[in-house]
C-alpha cells in the first residue's frame, strides 16, 4: 500500500471512532459534550494516533484492535490544546481557524471539557481489546506523557519568566511536544505486547520525530528555536533530529511508511 494511502486509511479510522464519542444523550451534560466535540472534531493531521496504529501493526497487532489506544492519545492531545489556549496559559483566541474553546463556550466549560477528555483518554485505553497487562502498560506510558515530565511540566516551563536558552527550550519542547509523540509510538508497541526494549526504541523514535516536528514548526513560524538561534541553526537541528529518527527505525522491520511519514513531517511547509 502506498504510504500516504495508509495514512489516509488510518486517519479515516480515527475520525470515525472520534465522531462516535460524546454524542448528545439528553441527560443534562450535553453542553459539556458539545464543548468536548468542538475541539476533538476540529480536524488536524492526527499524527499521534496514526503513529500509534502503525507501531501496533509493525509489532504484530491489527490496527483495528489498537484503535481505542490510538484515539486515547488524540483525546489527551486535544485536552492539552484546550488548556494551552486558556487566558491563564498561552491566551490564544483562535485554534485551527476557529475560536478557541474558551472563546466559544466560556473559560469554565473549556477547563471542564479538557478535564473530561483527559479522563476519557484513560477510559478508552481500559476498554481496548488487548490483554490487561498491555492496557496497564499503555496507561502508564500515557500518564507519564501527561504529567510532570510531560505535557503539564512542559507547559509549566513554558510559563517561566526570563530569557530562554537552547537548553531550557529543548527541555520544554521535549516535555510539551515530543513526550506525547513518543508516548503514541510506545503505546502502539505496548498494545501489541512488544517487549520493553522494543517499546523503548519506539519511544526514542517518537521523541526524535517530535523534536524534528517542533524545530520545523519554529522554522515555519519564525519563533522558538528559530527566533533564539536563527534559521540556519534551527534548520540544522531539524535535520539532525530527523537523522536520529531514521536511525532509530533501524530497530524495526517494515518501516517504509514510518520513513515516508518522517520525511513528510520534517519537511512540511505548513
């Protein structure tokens, strides 16, 4: 199968699964569900669940069986976006060409929508049709990506005052951006019952890809590493992290799709 055809197949699986969640039930909570769905179904590349599904496949699990685990990562990612946009955080009024969640529904509803999506992410993993031990491993990986050493810690560092350095910015982005991409890859391998060495290799690839992805973002937007170090050094960092990602894929078989996806993400123009 052509790599981009596979990507679109995975993406369609994810969109269908997400669209079937948090529908109106007439029980008094539909306003909250609407706020959750507003951000969850706002589009996006769905890179994280796609990575999860592919690592599950190359480690021996049917992607359909990994779908709840993969979509759990997207639930968690969406929660982080809602909270990142809040006035007390990054204070962004727009996300993907539409009003941010707190602008559309109010700050309190946005906080609760994010909280619910985080909780539902763990519920989705718990309901996945894989052995209990593998569900536990996936939950543990995801909790690490969400907590002090992951999204929350990265956002906290991002709020810090003072001049950023290359070291502090790298630490922030490893936690805020790369941690969840790394978790998506590791969770796909873990859901398939892969051993810890394989799960770690998947995690390392995801972290390298995440940093390449972030550096490319900074080049496109002119901020972050690009603003701090300049275009030339930021481009060199993108290339270095991309080479690391390619090298880490040598631990796996059947990586044509992942190599094509790495090239696409690290070289994208938007």
